C-alpha cells in the first residue's frame, strides 16, 4: 500500500455533517511553540498511522487522479491568485494548488482501495497521523459524515523543520455507484504558515466549502 501521508499540520474550519454550515474559524493559540502546545487528544490509545492500520488489515490500493474517476466526483475550487503546483516528490495523480508557488497550499489525493474493511473503523484512525507531529496542538476534530460518507477531520498546528505550520485535514472513505461499489480514500490537506493563517483564511474557507466528494 502506498503510504497515505497526512501532509502537514491541520487548519481551523470544520465542515460538519450534511446540511450544516462550517464553523467560524478558530485561529487562536496556533503560533506558540512552547511546551503548552503539546499534543492534545481525548483518547488514551496510542495513535496508529492510517497507512499502518490499512496494512495491518490487509487493505491494498493505488493512487488515482480525481479527474479519472468514473463513479465519483472529487474536486476542489481554485481561488483567485492560486494555481496548479508541481513537485518532483509528488505523484502526478495528486491535485496540488498553491498561492504564488508557496504557502498556503492545498493537496487532494484519491486512493482506490482493495480488501475487506469497515469504513467506520478506518475513520477512527484518520486523525492519528497528526497526533504524531512535533508539538502538535489540536484545535478541533470531528468524525461526522461528509456528504453521507464516513469521514474524519482534524485541525491544529505543529512544528516541522522550519516555521510553525497551521493546516486543515479531512479524510473521506466514499463508495462508488453499484454494481462495482468500489471503495476509495480521499484526502484534502490545506496548509499555511501559522503567522499567515488569518490573512489567508478567506481563500482557505473557500476551498473547504467548495470541496466535493459525491457519487456520479
């Protein structure tokens, strides 16, 4: 299974269950790098990276381009001033957009999954990767469905090998139309520099609100 890496910390703006609007952004307490920003979690279970969990239950898969999907619509909008971004370390099936070729960035990936699994159990590990980041400070998290599909979302900040980052991450495990009932894993990660999170919030909120995962 190709590793399903969560691409960087986690930003504030939860999209809750179908029919509910997004919460107001919460950009507080995301810039400090003191010990007060240590990982916040509500469970005593040790986090298990999502790729590790899928491997452990025998699920395999391969990445596909969102535009190549025949049974799902998966897309994000491109705000004014943003454009497609390329990176030799990112697979060509990945949709990557950025503003001015730098932060903020949005990365959309889709994996076609094979093997028996319970989407509800997979989603329980959807936020675990973030819990392992250096000085991760969780602002919010949700396991509410997204457009009727199992989903998890987390938001917060962390310290990479550079400036502190502030990002938003959602994972969705949709199922395509019958009779194939193909199952997928969709991940959208939006990352900005923590000290620019407020000034970039309008564009980021627009991407979050325009994120689509829907059966065709």
